């Protein structure tokens, strides 16, 4: 679980950094898209929603789905 969080955080910060670099290099559309994605993921993480890597093991179990 810790490795998943570390990977998620690393990917978010790399995307945010790439968005800033793209904006500096005058690639505004690409930079805006990357920054919007990074901000969206940070909001999901702040709400404890999981962000990029959502654990789907409970959804793959047979039977009636439950919300936990």
C-alpha cells in the first residue's frame, strides 16, 4: 500500500512539473492539460479518494457489490 501511495505521489508531481515546464517552454495547451490533471489528482488525494491507483480488489469479488 505504501509503494502504491509513493508511486501515485511521484506520478502526480512529475506531471505537475512537466506541466510547468511545458508552460515555460510556451506549450500552453499541453501545459494546461497536464496541470489540470495534476490538480484534479491532488484534489482526489486530498478527499481520500485514492487518486490514480484505486484498489479494485473488492469490486472483483463475486456476489452483490457493497460500498465501504
